[in-house]
C-alpha cells in the first residue's frame, strides 16, 4: 500500500455471537481479519475508540467483518484505494449463485432474477466525508449498513474473490479452510 494512503480499520464483533472467536488455520477469525487490516497498511482501531474520534480523524474507515476472515490483503488495499480515488463508499460483494424464490405463505412462487442481486462481504470502506455526515455507525449487520449508506452516498461495488466469502457457521468455516488450502 502507498505510504500516503491512510485509513482507519475496525474489525467489529458485535452482533456476531461467538463465531468471530472460532479458529481458522489455528487463529481466531477476528485475529485473522485484524492481521489482514494491519498488513494492508490500515491503522487498526478497537471498540474503545469513540465514533466521534473516528469521524474527527478525517480518514476513511475500513470495516472488515471477521466473518470474512480470509479476505486477501491486496483486496483490502484495493478497496481503500478505490474509496480514496472515487470518494464513494466501497463495498466488497459476491454474486448470488443460489436460486432465490418468492414465498407466499407456505407456497413457493416465482424465481427471482439473480443478475441484480449481490451478497455483501467485506470490506465496507466509508470515506471521511460520508463519516462526517453520519450521526452513528451500526456495524452489527453490514448489509443493512450498506442499505443506509446508499441513501446518503454513492456506492462503488467491488467484486470480492471467492476466498473472501462470508461464513454463517462452523460448516462454512470447514469449506472456507478447504478452499484456502486449494488456492496455495
């Protein structure tokens, strides 16, 4: 990462249960995500930092979800760089590949066109200018946060690599570890 490219980074654990403390390749998910933030040249902050301190720093904020623990460092770097270059909120995403059906009570209806659907992964990078206009920042659900940010800022969607996928449970973690082993 360029020396002059600076951002704050946060790995939020609230609202994620105990899963951020599960192990991936012998390290907790939160430790793996925090390591990647540091390796990307982003200054890691913790929950003791107040939102006012974050806003007054005048730097973009990279939110890296620990449930996307193997997101590559270069992808985090690219997200920050894109945020700085465009002034837009940058959101890592994965294409939706599952079949999505409309449900009416107990009856399944039409299939939803997936071409316009995205699954929010990590990171979400918020420019300093957008942070300055926010009254608060709820990072418990990044998809919901992106929805709120889309109401006040431009969103730049950045396709995430397969290894950056979000896990929802221990079974997903087994798959993610196997995927990471196959990539080396």
